[in-house]
């Protein structure tokens, strides 16, 4: 299946998924969706890179020293990835298990839907559609 057809399916699935979250009592906050290639390239630089630090300084952005190295070929670049955060008990949850019901629902909706909680690097807030081997 081509990229544009997958983008159409992903957009449709996301709309349904958000309604499902609301109907099932999950308060969600949308995070990153589309990621421009230049930002993906910046994220892919090692966190201690002088170039990355200089760009962050120029942009006035705080360099999060705990942030892991980004993925240059992320599904966010191809508009097939979106991050959602669960708002629970007055705060954003970072507990992977809180996201498991959402991840299971997302994966069950259509073949090729992937949840970051299953990834080796654990990114429980990430929901995507596989394309050319990228999840």
C-alpha cells in the first residue's frame, strides 16, 4: 500500500481512536504529530553534540539532557505517527501500564497499527502505522 493511502487510513483511525478514548474515560492530550525532516535530523544528533547544542541555543530551546537520541526516520516524518499523553489525577501520566489499554485498542483497529509501548526503547505515548519497516 502506498504512503498516501496509509496516511488516509491513519488519519481516519486516529479520529476513531480519539473518540474511543473519550468514550472510555481516558483524558488525552495530543503531543507531537507531524515532524519536519529538519527537526528529525536535529533529534537524531547525539545529545552531547556541539551542533545540536548550538542550534538549541540559537532557538532558545532548553536542551533536555535526559532526552534520548531521536529517530531520523520516525513515522512522525511521514505523517504516520502521533503522541498522546494521558491526563490522570491532575497530572500527565508517564506510566507505561496506564497506556496499555490504549495501545491494545490502537493495535486491534487495523493491521500495521503499532504502539510504542511494545518497542524495545519503550515509547508508550507513541501510536503509529508501519511503513517500509518503520514503526
